[in-house]
C-alpha cells in the first residue's frame, strides 16, 4: 500500500468513525442494533478496510460489541454500568467544577465571560414554553456547558477523564431528556452551576454539579423502571 493510499484510508476511517460515533451518541443507531459490514459500507460511503478500523475504535471505547462470527452490535445500556458511570462522574466532575471556579478568580482566558454569556442564554430559554425548538436549544446549551467545563478544567487528567466519558453520558442523556417535565429544572441547575463558577465559589460549584448529577441519575432510572416492559429490550438490567 502506497503512502498516499494509506493516508486516504486513515482519513476515510476517521470520517466513518466520527459518523458512526455521532449516530450512536444521538440514538440514531440504537442500543442493541446490529451493524452488518455491508450496511456500514453503504451508510458511510467508505470501503471495508476503513469501516473495520472505525468499528475497532468504537469497540475499544465500549460503544460497539464484537463477538466471533456475529455482526457488530451497538452496546446495550447497562443499568449497572450506568450506576457505575454516575458514581465516577460524582467523583471527578465536582472536582473539575471546583478547579474551574478557582481558576476563574484570576481568569485570563475569557472563560468567565463565556460562562456569563451561556448563563444569560440559559435564563432566557428558561422563560420559554416547552416545544420542539425548546428541546433542541436545550440540548445545544447544555452541551455547550459541558464543553466549556472541560475546556476550562486546568487539570488535564480530569479534563481527559470527563471528555472520554462523553459518548456514554450523551447516550444516557437521551433517556433523561425523555422526561420533558424536568427540562426547566435542569436549566435552573445549569444556571446555578454557571453562577457558582463565575462567582469563584469552589464549594458551591462542586455542590451544584453534584446535585445536578443526582437529579439526572434519578431521572434516568425512573424513566427506565417506569417504561413499558418491551421498551427495555435494549437495556441490560444487571
């Protein structure tokens, strides 16, 4: 294989990986869905070699399950795994929030201004009525908060740990956001987190993000257990 061919293959693999990862995160490729290679080739427009490389990367991240003589499958949502994920998030994200609040006291990178601007847009949305547009903007603003928090986290190990969890937290967020009655409450929680961060209050920031995570976890499990039995087909109950 020539160098040019290898580079082109790597580029196609990266594009296929990014597409499939995005579709898994947003539920377009649902938990438990089988992914025959021929379908993935047609779906991504890439050849078999780049598709196989993309699948290997996604399997290494726990988003796809590979078993001998079976088509790749989007990993199911595990209740035990979700609990473990939130347990870990409650350890690292409050620590990150406290570190960000501390760093914003002597902010030289304009991070505080970004959080203030986001806070105003969250507050404006909070006064709006629930609608499809509301839900879309809600998802965009809360994702922006997550991105800002990671970007502002001064400890690179904390930031990387949070970033690597994002594909899994996004999949669980789809379940939490199905409870539309909680979206306005979640906005209030994000506003509180922004206020604590910009105010440089480490303890308040850590407490605010801990409370938010507790509420998100509760919403997810209430949604799962209150669902019709057939709707849990893509959820592992152990």
